[in-house]
């Protein structure tokens, strides 16, 4: 083991993190014949062999030294070669490889993507990476479908704790980028949206917005985007909320999204006492919204009571509900 560590030290500018040190002194043999899948740019089911050894580190560092140095400089960290990737069908080593960031004591694990020259995080710690290798499934997304379906069921039953306990660990353990094409392009943003709503109901808006920000990177993120705009509006950050709504109108064109975004714009204008602008926004709503959603009707009614002759909130609320129902 000392030979691997001596080789590793010869290429490192900084100290070797304790976690990486313990891996090479006591764990490496357990994982040396493991396989990995679900790598960026590859089919999720494409599986590759891993090899951790002194020769592997030397070969990768000599072969990709400039690339590793440039990536470290650009990302302001220090990458070190960790494992080769072996095509199991042809028994050839890929130009792509696995690296770790030794600037972080948790040793995040990265995929060295030869196609774009970038280092892409696949696990935010060495422990999560090794936990994945311990599992029997071919790739981490294999269990995602059941987690997602359970989260949906829990959400509609009002069980926020079950939503969080079900899918939060998955997103904590796996570095998932919703913007990347793949078989779960619709489900991943929706799962993040469900998780955000659960945290929001638990009065943890910052955590909720963090998950919504992640979800909104995806192409199929309409519901997450609408929730982000609403949560920001409810926080009284009206300038930012209006910016979100305007950007959303550029991004989404369906009646459902545009109705909600114009609803939120109208509420903001009403709060700012720009009642003509509020009315213009409300007139743009097609009625393609859930008429029973009190989160929608209540703020509309509240704004209407500010600039109508009636100050009877309940009457205005019912009138708005009727208008939306009749326009469907």
C-alpha cells in the first residue's frame, strides 16, 4: 500500500485527505474489481470496470497530466487521477477516467469527460461513491422510479415527512443534473418539486428554493418554475418575483403556465397599487387553473377588494371563483 501512497503523493501539490488515505490503506482491495454505470454522456446501463492501483495512477497522470492541471486551475481545486474505466465488452481502457478532488476533505468523485474536457461531479463524497459500489443495482437510477412513485403518493396524502425521507437522501447522495438528456427528464424535476413543496410546508423556504433552483435547470420543469415564482412572491420579494414571472412567460407558452404567471404578476401589481396593470394581467388568464386552489383565489380576491366598490372579501372570493369556473 505504501507504493500507491508514495505514487499519489508524488503527483499531489497539497496534502492527501485522511479519507483518501484510509481508502488506500484499508479498503482498496475490496473495490478493485467493482463496476460503475450511469456516467455522464453514456447510456445509463453502460457498465465499466474500475481499477485502483499504483500503475493506474501513474498511467493516468502521465497520460492526462495537462488536462488534470488545466481542470484544477479552472475549477480552483486539485484533481488527482483515481481510477481507469474499462470497457468490459472490448476490455479496452476509455480515455475518460475517474478523479477525486483532494482540495475537499470529503473527496468528491468526478468523471473526467474527454469529449468536452470537463470534470463533472458524480458523487459529492468518496463515501457516497463507495456506498454506490456496494449496492447490487447496475446504476443509481434503477431505484429512482419506486422512490418517485412513493413520493407522489405521500405528497398527495399530505405526508411531507415521507416525501422528504423518501427522496431527499437520493438527491443528497447522487449528483443529478436535470438539464442532461436521459430517461428521467420529466420525473427528476417533478421529484425535486415535490421535495421542495414538502420542505416549504415545513416552513423551510430556503431549502425549498434550493431544490426548486435545481429542478428549474431541467427542460420539463413547469410546475417547479411556477412554485418558485409563487414562493418568492409570498416572501415579499416582489421585484425578483416579477422578474421570475416575466422570464417564465418567455420560457413557457401553454395556457396553464401563462395563466398562473399572469395571476402572480397581477397580484404583485395589486399589492403595489398598480390596479390597472393588475387588471390587465388578470384579463390575460385563460381560466385554465384549478378553481379550488385557495392559494390562487385568495390573493386574487384580496387584490380585487382593494380597488372594487365591495370590501366583502368572501363575496369577491366567490365571484372570482365563479369567473374562473365559467371561463374553463
